[in-house]
């Protein structure tokens, strides 16, 4: 095997392990853990309104609100923990990163009434439209790098961008998004919060 063939084999092996042709951001340095039952509720002195309540770092999970799960006879159904960390800054900036996967999405957030609206603006420093175009070209090329890139970023560009409207969940400690319901104003609250994506407050893990 020539040195060129060896280097080529190493590159292909790296791609198959999930490396991306796009330069990724540094991995998340901080480690996070759930605040759990100690998380402040909306309306508490610490978080009196939605604009203050949302500020912080949150982790995704998919499932059903635990109280409603009991009402629906699904108390044994545990939520599925996600990999995404949402950080809402007090100045209206939003960052979404992976706890395990290396990716970074930047955007902004605003509050109107009882809803937090998110606008995803860029992924890995590229606009969402630019990233979609690059993924399309990569997929059409049929190369290993193009396929690996598509697998890594397809969720961001197709699923994450659906999670735009967040409201306080029934437990008053989490945020909830039902991406399939564009207009939830006329829906019964039980149906509205039956299933979807939740955000649970996180705290920086203490260093041992």
C-alpha cells in the first residue's frame, strides 16, 4: 500500500465514524446535569415571567408529560432523552449544541404572550439555506464525505427547524413544543401537551 492509499483509507475510516467535511465547533467543554425537581417554576420569585424563566440551558427529551401520562393510563412510559442542549441567553441569543455529537446552531428567541418563538439562523457558521444547498450537493455527489455530512446534519435542517414555538409545560418547570400543531390556540390542553418535545432545565455539573 502506498502512502497515498494509506492516507486515503484513514480519511474514509474517519468519515465512517461520523467525521464531517464541514469544520465543526469545539466539543462542549462544560458538562451538564438535570436540575430535576429543584427547577424553578414559572411565576416563582426567581422566574416571575416567561422571559426570565426561559434563560438558561435546557436538554431535549421526547415523550408525554408525566401527570398527563398518568391520566391517560401511560404512567410507565418514560421520556426518551435527547442529545441537544438549548442555551437561551438573556440578550435573546440562542445556541443549540450536541452533548455527544459535535454541532452548533445559532439563532435568536423572543417572547410573545405565553410563547417563546425561536429563529434558527446558522449551522456551523453557515446560513441555513447555505447548509441545505451544501448537503444537497454532497448527497448528489454520492461521495463518502457527502453521505456522512448528510447523515450528520439532516436532523438539524429537517427536524430541529420545526421546533420553533415553545410554551410552559403543565408541570410549570419545563418547556414544551408540539411541532405538528402549527395553531394550537383552539386545542384542548390535554391534547396539546399529550406528546412532543420537552426541554428540561440543566445545571453545570460540579467538578470532582
